């Protein structure tokens, strides 16, 4: 039986390590995102409620819908860029059990919760 040839594989090179620094969105991003969404919604609602009888709204006419939807789209685009700040290096924090105020020792999952006056 003929012997098969050995494949020549390139040497495995691991992917570059990721930075341990987590991406965090700027402080201004969340307020601007919420403002764009709410102002866009209010603009469209005001346009319909007032029937475009306000000075600024009557000058724009049908473009009021475009302005409102552009603000809403800007808010959605900003929402895609929003990153939550990490809670710990692993990304999550361990859950601490909640104690009931009735003074009874409760079992939550694997953790045992003791009242504050009980040292053990």
C-alpha cells in the first residue's frame, strides 16, 4: 500500500492578544442619544398635534417629518456606539445574596444569607 504524503501546514500563530482595557463610551453619548430620541419624537408629535400652525413648523411644512425622523435615526446611531462600563475585570460581578429583614436564615442558591446580628 502506498504511503500518504505528509501535509505541510503552516505553523499556528495565535491571534494577537486583545487589550485588557475595555471600551467605554464617552460621558456625553448617553444624554445626547436620549435627547435626540425624545426631541425627534416630540417634534413629530408636536407637528401632528398642532397641525403645523406654529411659526417654525409651518415654515418647514412636510419637512417636519424628515427633521423628526433624522433626530430619531441619529439617536439610534448613537445607541449603536454606546458601550456599558465593565463592572469588574471579568465583566461581571459575583451576586451577593439578599437577606430578608425577618431575621430568618435563608438559602439562596449555594449561598447562605444570615441576618446582620447573627455573626455565624
